[in-house]
């Protein structure tokens, strides 16, 4: 019998749902305090995960959840990039 590999799951910081890592978007704060979207999910730093849903991103922006989770100022451009990722206008690298 072949053992099925465990799919890494992460929790969305808005909905608190556990989902496979691939279905979430990771936002990272690095050691320099820069906050950016990490489409690969592999960059170093403190990560927070959001569901790929415009409503979730809007809530995160309103409640300023990312700043609290990452202990850093989150540039509005980060939210724009998240929205673009969800809309699918941004191509995966």
C-alpha cells in the first residue's frame, strides 16, 4: 500500500479555516520589516495566510489584521497585489 503524502494545511487569519497551503495566499514580513505577498510560499520570514477570496481580503484590510499578525506596517499596495492575485490578473511565476 502506498502511503498518501500529507498535504500541508494552514489557517486563514480571517476565516480561521484550515485549508491546503496551495489554496491560500501567503503574506510575509522579512527581517528588515518589509511586508510583501509571497506567491511561492517559500520566502523567509513571518508568514500569514489569507483565503483566495476578495471578501476576505477586504475584511483583512478593514480590520488591519495583517499588521497585527505580522507586527509591521502593511502598505496598501500589498492589498492591491492580493486582490490582483485573487482576480487572476497576475500570472504565477
